[in-house]
C-alpha cells in the first residue's frame, strides 16, 4: 500500500497530522519509530511559542475542540530535529506558520536548505487572536504563495481550511494552480466553533472566549467533500493529503475514493496514541484486499455516482 505525495514515497497510506504530539523531539522520535508513513512536524514560527492559555484542548464525544495557538520550538529547532530524524529514512514534513507575511518566505527558505522532504505551509490556523486565516483571504493567499513557491527544489504544499461554497473552491484552486504548489492538505480544523459546559455555564476552552477548531468525527464529511472537490478542480498533478475525522480503515478508504493520495491522523492519535497508525493501516489494507485493489492509485478517486 505504498503511495506518493509530490515526490515523496510513503510506505503506507497513513501518517500523523501536524499539531498532535509532534512539538518536542521525543514526540517526533516516537512518530519516526511508529507505523506512521511520514513524520509531520508541528507548525512552526520564527521564534519559539508557548501558545494560548490553558485549558486549550478538550476531547468531545466524537472529536475535540482546541485553540492551541501554535505552541512550537521555533523553526531552527525543527531544522536541527530533522537532521537527527533523517536516519529513520521516512519522509519528514515541515509545517510552516507565521505571524506576519514575511515569516513564511523566511522559514520556507530555511527548510529548503534542510533535511526535510516536503514543506507544508499552514494557511489555515484559526487560533491566533486578531490574525485571520490566510486561505480565506484570496488576495493575501495569492501574494503569499508567490513569495514562497519558488525558493528551492523541495515540494511545497499548503494546508487549507474547509471551504463550503463552490465559488470559493474554484477561486482558491485557480490560485493554487497558478503557483508552484505540489500538494495540498485538507482540511484543518473547522475554526471558531463553540463547546459549552452547561453545569459551569462556560465554554470548554479558555482562548478566544471559548472559540476553537473542531476536529474528529464531526468534520469527516466536510473533509471528504473538500478532498473530492479539490481532486476534481486540481487534477492529478497536485497530490492531496486528506485529514479530518479518520478513525478507521474504512474512513481512510472513503478518503481514497474521494481522491486522497494519503491521509493524516490527528484527533484519534491524541486519543488512542501511537498504535493508531498500525491499526488504521491494517484495517485499510484489509479493505483494499477484500475489494481487490492492488494499489492505492488503482482506487484513488474511484467514487461512483448513484
Ligand atoms: C494550533 O496550534 O492552534 C493548531 C494549529 C492549526 O490549527 O493550524
């Protein structure tokens, strides 16, 4: 069940998503030693950040709500960590964030001269107070992609928020196609949602007056639609990581039918731990076998219509 995202070969279809247990070296080493097909690092900024105030992550019955606020070690530390993790011979994926437009080219340029294999640029963090999600501002996104997409030879991808309107899908897809973008990751959490504790009469998390990104099973169908629509609009030249509510091999297979080249696991990794990669992968392989598919590519985008 090997697959490929941009020019990176993945030994299986399932890897971790940026943002869960991937901040510190020990966490990334655990991912490197697990069945995750790649090592996706936490979105990083120019300087280290401790992130938003606690409580900032709460499990919900079918997922989670969080407003982490990009706690990370700063990009220089992830360049050092990538050099250490290279020995695991697994694709290493940097995740780049920024607090201002200039941060993005600065960090992307640095990762272009590092041991990472792919560079995922996060245009969709909903948790920075006063900083809109760049991917919802089409002019800003266009300008930013212009500033990062030709700084070196390592493939650049972008992590997108969910879109809901077909005109918006078309608009952002046209922008993506007009730059040198090799893959997309969709979707990030659904931003600015609210979970309430009725006993305390408060939100469950503290930052942004309780507003946070929703993830897990609640968003699977939104993510599936985003993968499908982007596959149709972007064609086969641009790879797609599907992410959002993948809890089983069946979920992973649904993302394959919708058009994903590989899937990333976040919320379930937080809840179940490192063994989720092996479990989901084994379940995925047995579905593929039962259905007679010999490779990921054979089934990719095979959704049939009623
Ligand atoms: C966070 O650190 O706030 C989560 C990252 C993201 O949503 O992109």
